[in-house]
């Protein structure tokens, strides 16, 4: 039993009446113990007990947390707290231990923090002038440039009228949630429209609603999402003269932001500290949250009322203060709490796809209601690493993602696993919102991938996610049991029909036809069931899965089963690092080289031994080329830094050259690697790499147009294809790279994610996020003609490649398939086959032989996809020769079907 509280002699004391009423509120809420109340309020039991103890007035934050935990009226108690404070506190100044810090730390300034916001007067005047003159304005700036603080603590207080600040995640990207009564609506963190809403239709509807709204609109957008805004033509028109770029603060602005909050808080700042801070922060666009956090930590280490240089250095300075705070807080946790903290940070980070990783607001429902989780969140929030509210959790600022090495390491360890976790969380939330609809459960490969992830070391799922996976597994078991029952019934039906055939000797012809139909139906049903079972065996028993696929195809030779055999063959091949596999000087029939950095250990092309690996982060390789003289080169791009690697000695690849200027895209010509093209923004430069260690610029493309989104070479290296952010595709003759000439312009108009040009320059293929592939006749480059559209991929097209003779096209998509298309009749192309497998991160597609497709991934690995069915089946049988399917296994899967090993 909990110890009883000390009785209160209320009398005329407003403080004791306040404490007594807090106790009464707790009793009405069910008489929870202070330990139980602390788990709900995120304060310790001692703090809450003291709040109702009557000895001193609790802080407003503690009071409101107490009231929320007891489900009281927050507004009423906030008003009452102010009235009691006016009576019992000797002055309106806060107590020393509760003095408000003059700096915001990682958190952005809020509207109520306007009095502490300094240093942006000149930009605010420009912004107010824009807002008064135009209905639609956007403020662009790097992450950490201070956009949110400027809009909330700068613009709102100075705007004459009603202003509302919101974010896309707070609105749920729902146009109907916009406040139609406001004079000004500020949509901060507008990039969430692209990072948190996968539905292009919802994004377009939200943008259109903002453009048509009756109020003024100001957007706060991270600068690296400028190109995403260009995908909406109406938004581009609306922002033609309404854009402001928020750059870094100048020295004088920094002095104001440092000195004036300290003066307002009756503090002083050492002159040496001011000089050091200005020197550390000048000219850095994303430094403001780092500066504010360093100032906050310095203020906490102040000497009396003076902020000192020694305190600043002890805090770690601008570059290390956040990392020190995060690391100190993390290491102070107990072992199990550290595991929980890691999961919290990973769930709070949205992985970038061509952009930096960003913070993600997390609904509290995605985290279990667990005391340990609440303790971890409270500790991280107290250190100002997280911000908590009633409904959600989020990282205080994206600067933490960039500046804390431990978090960057977690994010780099298993990005595919993190994407699996995010997809599982979203699928579980959708299932829950649909009333746990069975049709929303995982099946097939997605279920197997999710289950495999949960079995990895360190993986942690929420209760909702575990319920979702358990329901998915139960549904799969029921479906398998149903399939077994159907098979048994079918076998019984076959036996009955066979008996009837014996009795119906006089109707021989009819019986034979019936028997044939029944057998075909049985074979089709059994083959589908066996193929389903074979799919589940791919990750555990490749040999058995191969034979089941082959036997199912022999039993009922449908196109789906044929594709299944090819997919099983593809699963035998492991990813290999790009390097020359064949003998020196040997080429494929179409003149291309077969890239791989591993040589076969056994004769059957299914097992490889590594010769070397690039010491570059995963997902950074952009191109690879092997020369006729058996040299090999690769290019990588990470954090806008481009490198050229010499892979001639596979066991010890070296960096031949690093470009000093920013590079977002770079690609080597596929013939001899002596021509390199780089791009950053709208600038495209051609380089002579005859001397790898000192590339020489040859020319820049004239009048390129929009920001570069992709670079591609034709297979002969004579034509360069560029794609800009507006979907325009340009063809350039680089036969003489010193004088590049534009051959044509393709105004595709769509979001182009992949492009390829045939060797004869007659056909151009482009693919986008919807999965459609469009073919263009480029015989007349300045007047291209649309030929056809290839529909098959369900998601983004990642890469395209033509066969050397132009009669076939290969494509890889984010839907996990590689497809082959017959272009012998260009106006009427047809699908040949598809192979399912891992396609994430595919950078390019080429042909090894007429039937063999090679994919290069951005982590430097390649994979071979064999589309020759007979060759694939032969290799699968060769691998199965030492362990053919047994009679017992045959009966288990095929029942009464005659034992016919597929490779016998």
C-alpha cells in the first residue's frame, strides 16, 4: 500500500488550496499512485508528489503534465496557475533554477519566442515586402539555415492579420484541413509533402488546394527539394517572382543573435567567445541549430552571469556540442535502454532517396506503451534531442542526424533493413486503420522479407507490427491448408472420374476427352501449388526449389511458370563486384565486356570468390568500364564528392582522382574510359581522363537548361543523353568531346528516372516512377515521334539498356523485376519474359549475350540475369545432379502425379 499524503490545513492559503485541488483532481481520475501518474505525465513520482505537497508552487510545465495525466481541463488550470503565481511569488521574474535559457538549442524558435529572436531583420523586411505584394511566397534554405524560426518567431509577429503555422504532416496532406478563415497560412517543412506522402495524386491535390486558396500562403522548403517543387508546373508559375533564398548569417547578424538574447537575460558574453563563435559560424548555411545548441550548453556552464570561452570549449564548440550531448545522454542509459534508444532514433529518421536523410514525425502509437520506452523518451527530451507532445515524437533538428557519428553509423549499417522496417510499420498502420482487414495483410515475398528482418540481431517490432505479422503468417497457413485440401479433393475427383471411365467403355471418345481436360486441370492446379511452395524454399533450399520450379513448368508450361524458372535461376547468382570476369581481351558477341570483380570458384557460374572491394560507402558507385587493354575503372559519388577509381588491380583498388568541386552525377564513356562527364546543378562538363590523376576539362555543354537529373552514354560512347528535372531529354554528339553538339530534344514531359539510346541512335527509351516505358523514334532529333508505350513494371523504372543490334530492350524496376522486350517491330513491341529478384539500387542495364542481361548496382556489384530458358534449365539441372528430388519429396508435393524428376 502506498504511504498516505500529509494532510493539508488549507485555511486562507492560495498555495495550499491549489495543492488540495490537485489532490482532488487525482482522486476523481481514479486515485492513481504517483508512480502510475508519472508514467503518464513523463515526470518522476517525486516531482508530482511535490507538486501536490503544498510547500511550493510547482512549475507551469509540471502542473500541466499533472493535469493532462488526470484528464483535467488544461486551459482552466493554466489560467489558475497564473493567478496563484501572481499571489504567492514575490516578483514576476522566474526562480533561478527555472530561469528561461536565452537560446533555443536544437529546437526552432516558436511564435511565443519572438522576443528572443534576433539577427534576421534585413531578410524579414524583404520577406514582409514579398508577402504584402504577392499571394504566394516560398522561403528556400538549407537544413539548419533557420527557416522555421524565421517564419514562426519572425514573420508571424510582424504580420498584420491572422496567421496560422502548420506542416503537411500535421494536416495529413489533406486540403480540407486548411484553415480557410486565416489571412496568412504558413506551411513549414513543405518537403514533407514529398518525403511522407507516396501518393502522387494526393500531393498534386494538396498543392492545387494551396494555389487556389483565398488566403496568402508562405512555404518553408528545404533547398535540396527545389527540384521536387519543379515537378508541379502551376507551382513553378506561382513562385516565379516569389522565391527567397535564406542564406547563412553574416558576422554582424551572428553578433546580434549571440549578444542580444544574453543581454535580455541579464548575462554577458566574453569578447573572446563572441569572436570565436562568429569565426566558427560565418558562411555556413546549416550551422544555426549547431550554434544555438552550443550557446545553450555554454549558458548552462556559465560563470555567474558570464558566458565564457572556456565553457564553450568544454561544451564541444559548434562542431561537437550536439554530438557530445547525444553521446553523453546515450551512454548514460542502461544497456536495455540503449537498445530502445537506437530503435527510437532509427524510426524517427526518414531515409533519403537522392536527398539527405531527414527527420520524421512518429505517432506515439508506433511505439509500445512501455515504462522503459517512456523513460528513454523522457531522458532524450530532457537533453533536447527529441521533442514530445501529446500525439507524437520527433527529432529536435535534422542537425543531429548530420552531426552525431553514432546515429550516422546506425543509418549506414542496414539501409535495406530500415526500409523494410518502415514499410512494415506503414503496412501495420494501414491494416489497423482498415479495421484489421485480411486483404491488407502481407503475403508472398513481402511477408518473407519482413519475417527475415525480424530475425536479425537488434531488430525490434512494436506490438501492432507483431500482431500484423502474426495475422499475416496465420493467413498464409490457412491458405496453404486450403490449397492442400483443394489438391486432395482434386485427387479424389480424378480417381472418381477414372473409375467412371472404366465403367463407361461405350463412350470411349468422350471419356478420353474428359480425362484429358481433368488431367490438364489437375496438372495446372498442382503446378501452381508446387510453384507457390517452391517460392518459399528459395531462401532455404535452392536445389529443391529449382527442381520444383522445373517440374511444375514441365507439368503445365504457362508463361508464369516459365518466368518462375528464370527467377529461380537468377536467385542462384550472387551479386559480384564490378571487374573483368573473362580472359584478357575476350568480349561478348555484341562487343561489350562482362563486368564482375569475382572469378568463379566452380565451373557453374553460381559461386564466386571476391578479389577486391572499393573502400567507398555503399550506394555510391555511378559507372563502370573495362577497356580493351584489360584496364578497369569505376566512378563513385558521395556527399557531392566525385572520385575516379583504378580497378586494374582488383585486390587493391585506388583512388586515381577526386574532384575538388561539388559533383552530383558522373559517368565514364563505355568504350575505353578516356571520356568522363560530370554534372552539378545545371553545369555539365566533359573531361579527358587519359591521365587519371589529372583529368583535363575539354568542354561544357551549352544551354543545357534545367538541373541535371541523369546522365547516360550510348553503347558506343559517341552520344551522351542528359535528363533534367523537368523531364526534358537531350541528345549530344560527343564524337569530338571538345566540341559537343546537341542532336535533339525530347520534350517527354514526364518524370524521367531512366533513359537509354540504341546504338544506331534511332530509338530512345525513357521510364518514370509509374512503371511505364515510352519509346521514341529519334531519327529526326528535333522532331521526335512517339512509337509505343511498354506497360509491365508496377513501380519506378530504375534502368534501361538496348541490345547492340537494337532488337531488344532490358529494363529493371523497383518492383523487383528485370524484363526483356522484343523490339523487332518497333511500333508493336512485345514482352518476352520477366525475372523476379533484388533490383534495389540498380544503376544500369546491359546485355552480356543475346539472352543474358547484366545489371550494375550503385554499391559496385553486378548480377547476371539469364533469359534463355533452355540454358537456365540446363545450369539448374547441372547444379542438382548430385541431389535429385527424392520419391518422398515428390509424393509430398505432387501427390499421385507420376514420379518424373525434372532433370532425369
